[in-house]
């Protein structure tokens, strides 16, 4: 009885608007998973060295880059068809492609694993890179089943997998620390496998209810009908994911495995305050945008979500810029102080990424993948130049991170402009609104800012800052819960 009362109370606390309600469910699951990862990080940083984190960083980067095209992006098309059988054919096609890509990867990685590890300047990786094809297939399958769940708007199920994935991963990584980097890598893969089981069970149940059949001709027709996804979206996804995933690889090449591990930890932790809601909105926005396009209201949907995300992101960005170095030193120890400085310079990039990335699904909804690919090429080129040129000029590691962040901001602004054009909406990057939001965030953190300038930040003011930021985010998030 008590459990039912708690569940009913939780439901009443969710926004009444269906879009915001779905975002809240997904954000809650994603946030819980990220909290687990972040909470475990101070333990992991005392069990593993930056060099060992460097092994995980390169493995995770390779998995992230290849994983985004594991099913050649056919999985993104699953929410689109009106006919259920066509969606079933796309699901089967996506799984077959993911299996094929994984087998091809195994043929390349297993014989040449040691050479690949040496090429990346992380020789230790050679002992574990054979796990990459397995991780790739599991990641591809998870994406396929997730997009089926998105089609069915089964957001609570997706949210639960986020929690089980994170919990399983950190348990393996902490319990297996005695075997070194192997536990970090296996934990990453094991968490992915745990997340698949629930989604796969629900997908099979849905197929049975639909009396779905796997039709060879239907699969071929789906592959042809949605061929723009592997031709354009796969490259767009590769470039989009490559932007944040390639830096650890390049940092390892130019600055060593320790730099890669430091960057990996910084980026892993910063994902919590700035991308939890954004990642959830990406999944919820997709089916909502499809419906909005059919009802000829996509323009208002894009403008509302874009403006709201801008206001939500600014207060955490201001706070994080001020406190990141101190909080990292306090939480992870002196060996990881540099990670806090990296987070500070990555904050502008994460702000733009938070605002722009969810709405990049508009290119998929409107099947304008070619334009999306062009913008991804520009973003990727800017990011790579921002790493290679400072490195060539022998600049410090943190300086290179700064220029990488600035180049990313320019690329995301171009993306926002492209999104507004195809949706025929006004250019949502309203600098005036952002500046006012920045002033509000700074004003309410005025004591923290004074202490920051004096060079002495106490735990009390850190806590006050986080509390104020949470209030601001909640205030701006209310706009998402009201209909346009």
C-alpha cells in the first residue's frame, strides 16, 4: 500500500504536459545513471591511475565512434514509418547490419590489435582490444531496441536501463580493480549488455502482439526506402560522435595516455549537469517532431524547445565554470586537479551542445540528411583543426582544450542556424536572452563569484551555488511543461 502511495505521489509530481512528462521520466533515469557514475568516480580515481583511465578512454572512444554506425543508422528510421510491419522490417534490418559490422570489425581488430594499440600510443590497450567487436554489437543492438521503445514511447523502460547500465558498470569496475584496466573495459561492455535485456524482452513482446513476421522482401524494401540513412546519416553520426570521441585519441598521441585519461574523466563527469535533460529531450523530441510535422506545427515546436534549452543550460554553465577546478581537486584528489581546469574550458562547448544537439534530430525528421552531413563536416573539421594546430605550435594541453571548445561553439552555432532554416523558424540563438540568463545566473551566485575572485572558495558556498543552480534550472524547466 505504501509503495502504491509513493508511486502515485511521484506521478503527480511529473508535469501534466506529455512532452515534458516524457522528458522528466527519461531525464530521471539518465540522471540516476549519471549520478551513479559520478558518485563512483572518486573511488575509481583512487583505484586507477590516469594512464589506466587512458586505456578506457581510447577503448571507449573507438567503441563510441564505431558504435554510432553499428547499424548504419537504419535504427534512427524505426520511429518514422506509419505501418508497424515496416518498422519491424527496419528493426530486423538494423540488427542484421549491426551483426555484420561487428564481424567485420573482429576480422580487422583481432589479428592487428597490438599494432593498433601501439599506433594510438597506448600499448596496454593491445591486451583488451579484442573485446571491441563484442562491445560494438551490444551497443548497436541497444540502439536498435531503444529506437523501437522510442517508437512505442516506452520511455520508463529506457529510463530503467540507464540506471541498470550505470550500476552494473561501476560494480564491475570497482570489484575488479585488482586486474587493472581489464575491469574498466569489461565493466563498460557488461553495463551495455545488462541494458539490452529489458529492452529486447519488450520488443519481442510487441512483435508477438503485432503478429509481426520477418519478411526478406520487406527488409530489402526497407533498406532501399531508407537508404539515405546509411548514405548521409551514418556519416553525419560518425562525424558528430567523432568530434567528442576523437580528442582522447589525439590527446593520447600528442600528450600521452595520462592526458587522454584526464580528459576522459573530465568529460565523463561534466556530462551530468549539462546533458542529462538534453539527451532525454533528444529521444522524446523525435516522435513529437514527427507528429508536429504531420500537423504542420514543427516551427513552433522547434522554437519552444530551443529557447527553453537555452535558459535551462545557462545557470549550470555559469556555476560549473566558476567551481570546476576546486570541486575536482576536492572530489578526486590532487592527481586529478587538471581535469577540473579542462571542465572549465569545456563548459562553453557543452552549453552549445546541450542547446543544439536535441534539435539536430530535425534533419532526420525532415529527411534532410545531406544538409545535416554538411554541417557535421564543418563541425568536425573545426574541431580537428583546433587540436592539430595548437599541438603543432607546441601549446599546453589545457590551451589546446580551450581552442577545441571554442571551435566547437562556432560549429554548433552553424547547426542552430541550419535547424532554424529547415524548420522555417526564427533564428533561435537569441544572444540577448542568453546574456540576460547569464546575468541572472551570475547575480544569484554573486557570493560565489566574489569568493572565486578572491581565490578562496569554501564548501558552504559551493553548496549554496549548486542549490541556487538547481532552483534556476527547475524554474526554466517549467516552460517546457506548458503548451506553446
